[in-house]
């Protein structure tokens, strides 16, 4: 009887031990799974943070590259349209603002200064010093000049209002219709005594006409193009269009109106 009771007790103890071992295995399994999930979650978070930082770094690099390219492009490209056409039938854009600087006592667009200086230095070295007498004129000032010329023609020369306005439009131009507002046009006289005479009769004029295209300038209102430009001849008025354009205009014997039309027709064909 005693042996039987001992067997029952031992059986119960073995069952408890077995049950405890199973519980321990379950707990250990749960802990192992939890640890694996924790490690996996940690790895995922680290990976996600790394990818986020990597993507951010890529975006920053892309922004830096884009900014650098934009700066490079802006430094290389001209700030204005050197072939901008302004005349009595083509007004200057309302939002156009030249990048003005003062050169030799006259305001001009900063983009033309390097070639303008080279041209004036070359003329001086050749023995034909030039004096810069005109450059940028504001719209308000241009309108004042136009109205003053209309009044002069009516009062001094006894012209009619209509005639005076048309004449002033072709010689002076009114606000918005004169390329002096672009800052790309300049006017010259001879340096020293006699600078107020007929510029077309001077050696400076002939040197300019022969050499200006090498510096990107053209005689804007030649005598043989009056019907095309709509403006009276002006031997002292030169316009910057860029060296390549100036050379082609000389080659094709074109004024700015003709050259702009030529380029437009070629691009549309």
C-alpha cells in the first residue's frame, strides 16, 4: 500500500516537473519571439532612419546641384535681349528694366560695358578718341524730350501739330518707343574741340562704322535704311546687338528691323 502511494506521489511530482518545463519552454519561446521582434523592429527603425537621411541627403545634393547650375546659367546668359526691337511701332515691354551702371559719365546697361570700353580704348589707340554723349534715358525723360521737340517745331518752325508730332516721332521718339530706354544704345561725339559738329564728317565716325561690329555694335539708323527703321539718319547713334549678330548684320547689309524679321522667318520655316 505504501509503495503504491509513493508511486502516485512520484507520478504527481513528475507531472508537475513536466508541466513546469513546458511552461518554461513557452515563456522562453515568448521571450525569444519578443526579442526577435524587438531586434527586427530596431533594425527596421534604423534602416528607415538611414533611408530617410539618405533621401534627405539626396534631396539636399539635388538642390545644391540645381542651385549651382542655375547660378552658372545666370552668369553665362545675358541678362537682357540684345536684339530687342524698339521703334515707333514696337514699344519696349512695360516690365523691362535695364541693369544700369555709370560708364564714362553716362548710364548704360552693364552688359554692354566690357565691349563698349574695348571699342573706345581701341579708337583712342588708333588716334580717334571718342566722347560718350548719350546712353540710357528714362521713359519720363524721353516723353519730355518728345513734347519739347513738338513744341519747338510748332513755335520755331511754324509746323502744324500733326506734322510736328510725326517729325518728332521719327527724330526724337516718345516714351516707350525709343531704344534709349533699353540701355543698349549709345551716342558719340569727337573728344576735344569741335565735338558738336557733324559727326558723320569726322574720322571717328568712319573708324566706328568700319570697326564697331567687331565689338558688337551697329550704326542703328543709317541713311539708306530710313524707310525701314522709320527714323531719321543719326550718325552718332550706335546700338549693341552682340558681336555675332553685328557681324551677320554687316554681312547681310541689314538694319535691326530687317535682321530681326530675317531671324523670325528662318525660325518659322
